[in-house]
């Protein structure tokens, strides 16, 4: 059994859910600021660094077509513990420019 599973997903918009736009959400701005380094980050790391306690849901909001980010996810095993990690692979230019101005 492999010790790592990688997933790339830019999910379709779910009309039954409300997704925030980065420009109006300090929570998504904190998360995106960390992810912009292009490195892998664990759910715990993102939760602590971004004061974001629903990391998976927030990742999905960044992936929504209104924000347009592409974020890879992988499931890894470290010291007998399983965890999810995330890495930003694409961020629309308009969001990069917005974040640079903050």
C-alpha cells in the first residue's frame, strides 16, 4: 500500500453552498498568504498559522470557480500518523495582485 496519495482538484461550483471570495474574507486571505509559497502544508500547520479551524472547507472555497485556485492534496503517513497536506499550484493573477497589495 502506498504511503502517499496525491489529488489535484479544481472543483466545480456547488450551487447549494455559499463560497466566500478571497477579496472579502480575511480567513481565506490568511490561508492563501501561507499557500502562496507553493510548498506542502499539513492541515495542522495551516490551522495554526492561519487561525482557520475548518481547513478542508476553506481549501474547497479557494478551489471554487469564483476564486479559481488549484490546490493539490495528498494523504501521507508520518511516524504512524496519517495526515492531509495541501499545496497551491495555481492562483489567478487577480488574486496574486490583490494579495500583493495587502
